[in-house]
């Protein structure tokens, strides 16, 4: 079997965001693996308008060229690591919009979560898990959270994500679960 293709999706599009640093950190650990290939996906590169389609593309194809480009691009992956900020106890609007613009492209693929926020992004991850289930994805159990004092130090630039040494074994465990599920689902999709 060829290597699994995994997207590391940055959820925040703000100019002052932790997401890019966090995604690069996850990729730095992930790139040591030999069973998966990773690509950072920045939602800034896909300026989707607010969802205004007739219906989900599961039922009615989108006529929007940006949405079509997004759907085609995201379909190539076997799994996803969502690097998500927590905004007001949930995920970012940009991420929700990007999720809504595709449906069959997400189906039967694995999803993992690396989050950050005052409560570690735990509430955002829980909402994201529920959304992923509706999109027929398989969320892995283990997620990685940067919370409280550590999050505020990263947010203010006092420390970098890579300086939080306790994260690496957590990321490795998350990736191990993602690999298992992504491989199993890829085999099942072939049948």
C-alpha cells in the first residue's frame, strides 16, 4: 500500500493566529513517520464565500469554481489533522464553512485534532467531532490540547509551540491512532 496522504488543516484565517505555528509543529513531528505523507492546508488559500449553495454537494454539485477547487483538492487525502482554535466555545467560522462546502470528499476518512485555547480547545474539538461524524468521518479518540497558561504564553509570543516538550508524545499517540484508522478506511473504501 502506498503512503497515506494526510492534510494538516489550519482552521484560523486571522492575521494574528497560533494555527500556522501549531500546524508546522505537528508537521515537524509527523514528517518523521514513514507510513504517511503530510501537507499543511491553509484555509486562507481557499477564500470560500459563506455557504450559499442550493444544498450539500452530496445532492447538488456546486457551481462555484472556488468550492469546486476546494472539493477536488480535499478529496485526495486519506485523513485529516484539524489544527483548531477555539472561538467562543466552538470552531472557527472559516473551518465550519470549509467543512460545509464538501461532503462526499470527507466521507469514510479519519480525523484527528490538535487544538488550543483557554480550555485547550476542548469544546471546539467536541463540536468538530460531532460535525465530522455527520460528514461520515471517523474521529480518533486521542486529541492534543494546548491550554491555560501554556496557551497564553504561546499566544503572547513568550514561548513557541515547539518549546512545550510534553506535546511530542501526545502528538505521536494521536498520529498512531490516525494512521490505524486512515489505513483501515482506505482499505475499506477500495472495496
